[in-house]
C-alpha cells in the first residue's frame, strides 16, 4: 500500500512539537513498517531536510513545485494541486499530520481516503493568542477535517472528547494515538558528570537544589504561579529557600515573564535558560530536585512524561489531559493557581523516592504500529 504524507506545512525549526512528532513517526515508519511504502510530499525549499529518510527502503520523496516557507502560497498550492498529484502517483491513503486537510476528490467519486491529525483545539479555547484570520482558518480547517477525513487521529482522550463535542461529525472517526516519546527509560538517573558540570557553571545551579520546568511563556502555561510560589518560598519557607527555579522557556510572552520575575523580587532565584539542546534538557531533568509543570491546558503534555522517564519527581496539575498522559504517577495540585497548594505538594513530592518511570505506551514502535492499524482499518 502506498501512503502519502503531506510535509508541505513543515517549516524546519519553526513548527515546534508538531515537526518533532512527524519526524519521529517517519523514523518509526522506516524502521518498523515492512508492509507499506511511503511517499513524502515536501516543499522544494526544504526538501533537503527530509533526504535522510531516503535511507529507508520504503520511503521516497516527491518534491513539490512550491516553497514551504511561503505559507500563504503553500496553502493555496496544496489545496489546488496536492490531491491531484497524489492520485496521479497512485497514492492509496493520504496522511495529513496537521489539521489543515487540503481539498480532495470525494471518495465516492474515486478519491483517496484521508487521515488528518488534530493535536488540539487551542485557538478555540484561547482565541486571544491568535489573529482573527488565524482563528477563522483554524475553525474552518477543523470542521473540514472532521467532515471530510475517513479518520481523525488525536493525541489524548481529552482531545478526542473536545473534538467530538465541538465537531460531532468526528464522532465515529476519531481515534486516539499518543505522541511517541524518544527517551531511553533505561538510562541511569545520574547524567554524565562533565555535561552537568558545564550546566552548573553556566546557570549557577547545584545538583538536586533546583526545580525545573520546560514550557513556552504563553499565559495558559501558568508560569506566573510558579513565580509566585518562588516568591512565597523566599519570604516564608526557610526550608525551601535554597532552591532555584530553572525555566527552559521558548516562545510566548518572554518580556512579560521577565517583568513579573522582577516585580516579585526573585531575579536571584529564577534562571531562564531559553532554548536548550536535548542533551542539556535531559541532564536538567535528571539532576533537578523536582520537575514542576503548572500548565492549565495541554493536548498531550510531553515534558512531565519525559521528566519521569528520566527519573525526576513531578508536580503538575490535573488540567485537561495531564492526569491521563502521566498515568497518575506524578503528584498533583488541586488548584493550579493556588500558591499554598503548590508548596504543599512540593513538600509532599520531596518525600518520594526518585525513580525512572516506564511509559511503554509512548514507545515509537508501539505508536508506529497503532498508525499502521489505522491504515489497515481503512483498506479493510
């Protein structure tokens, strides 16, 4: 079976988590699928970033006559040409890894069945983050994907319920397939000494004497609450005063974050690393006292799972999917914005033993096989 994958939307190092997920899946399809062939549709300006996947015997690249970095033109080309090109190349199933399914010939008229992935409905819940045009495009695309796709894949039971509630046409189509997480749970909790020695010097932190979080700086990530937690600790919790908060924060409202840190008077206790490499991030997971994840909205919520796979004790919220994806293995605050609740749960988590948590459900082979099951269900 020939499966087409739309990669025209990928703008390397700009699309964030969605790009990481599809690149992980491409490796999974290459390593674990010996039944299907994959045709990767890529923009001419970024096609070279997909050359590595040609090493897999079941993968080919189709370079399209459009530039992925020119977003408006790309969307227009995609809607006018992608489906026709896929049919010409004998594609039997089209996988659209993001919510914007292009125009296509109806299946009853000989068209290709489509599978569309919807990661979450963030623009519906946080319209203030998006321009009017982007909100309109997102809502129109979600509705179209739910109505026209043979299957809709989403990344948590929470997201599935959210999609069906807002787009009932997806009720019989929606399937949950979790995101793959590529961390080795077998790696020792103690990281390479030289690597962490460099991190210590760079950020002026000590092993087991800092709390860690990985997050964008958008309001729903709720970092303001952690700033207030550190402020309360500095003023009223002598047993916790020696702990710094290390934030690997990328994107969002960084200026507002820095201003709130200054207003709280905790510049000496909060370290913003900005973007960090996977190796540095993993070392920060492994050597932190606790990993704190205060988010109030997630479609999946990868960082707390990654942290537990690296042996960190995690305190997070019960919001949206977080209890689901962390499988109740973390410590949870009842009120995500209650500073005293956070301090209570921090102290509770510190009494627990550090241990590596296993999440086989997020293993790349497992996730690849679930995608293959969805492919098979369409042909059958």
